[in-house]
C-alpha cells in the first residue's frame, strides 16, 4: 500500500507525465558544454566510447554529433576522427546582463550589440486591451490598450530567444511590425522621446510548451531560461513589460561581482558604479 506522499507523487505524475528531452539532444547538450570547456582539445572520443559513457546506442551518439557538426562546432573526417573546430559562439553574441542595481547604463548598448549579431522574426504585433496581469505590471487600468509583440531572435546557429513584450499603446503609436523587425523596442521608445530610467527583473527556469518549443527549435519539455523584466522611464513610470524565454545552450547571463563590507559582513555587489 502506498504511503500518502507516494500516492501524491503518483497522482502528480499521472496528471502531468514527464516530458524528457530526446536522448540524442541530452547527449548533444552535454557534449556542447564539454566542448565549451575545452574538454576535447585532443579530439572527441569515438562513437563507441561515447555510447558507453552515456549508456545509449551508437545511433543516438551519431545524431548528437551530427547536430554539433551542423553547427560548425566539430568536424568529422575519415582517418582523423572527430575534432573540435571552435568554442560555441555564445560570447560572440554580445549578450550580457544589465546591471543588477537596476540602472540601464549598459543595457541599451547591449541590446544594440545583440541586434548586430542576431536577426529577429516578428510572430505577432497587435494592440489590444491589457489583461489584468499586464495592467498590474504596467500600473494601468484594466483594459487599457497596450501593444503586444512576440518575436524570436536567432543567430547563425538558430533561434536564441522567444520574447513577448507589452508597451502602453500611447507610447507604441510610432512603431509596428516592420519597425520591430529592425530595431529593439527600447531603441524605438527612446527615438519616440521616452527617457529610459531603470529596470527590475527576475530570472528563473521554465519548460518549453507546445507553442514556444517549435519557435525555438527544441522539444516540448526542454528547460529554458526565463527572464521577466519591467522597464521604467526617468519619471519611474512603467514603459515596458517583457517576458523572455532563452535557449540555455545559446544564451548565457553574466554578471561581474565584487566584495564589499567589513571582514565580518562581506556581500557581493555588481561591479558597476
């Protein structure tokens, strides 16, 4: 007879069965991280050895290696085996964290840099009444018109992020789908006269659902980095609410920290002034 806790776990599993990544994709993710660490400078192990290490069939390893080769991270040649070509191109994206203290000194520069290294596809752009959660975030009355935009950013390797933004319609009057395909929203807002002040954000993890997974080229149930950011203008009025989902194998979030305080009470703070 199952204990109460076991019955609860069984009920949860029956209601929401696990959505595991395909085996080849799990092997691919691990090998990609190991390539980034320089683990295979002398060559990638053979299919047979990797199959034994991962406990999978050789065809699974072969598919993972084929994906790495397609991304230009390894080269497979007869007589030479499999060799790494370069480290994954995450650093080349110019994607970094905005200052933790909420200041936006480097955020616009970072967004412009990201725009130079990525392409954007606008999936949706419409003006509609703000749902209650959006209205609360933007400090608007429920039903106030807002512009909702959904975009996917990509590099040469493929999709990186699935971004949904809400902007008060009065501030988004000067741009639409065409402009959003060319420039980041914060750049468009500043061009319309909005002075960006500060931002607050949270970072967590989320599983890709059936709507997001195809856009990012991942399996349903894949782990994604989730970012929620509220941007305010220089008068502290909310001007943008953003929910972003990022592929962790193509995006990284960096911060520079320094220790401050007395020897008995040191804390880590962002290095930005």
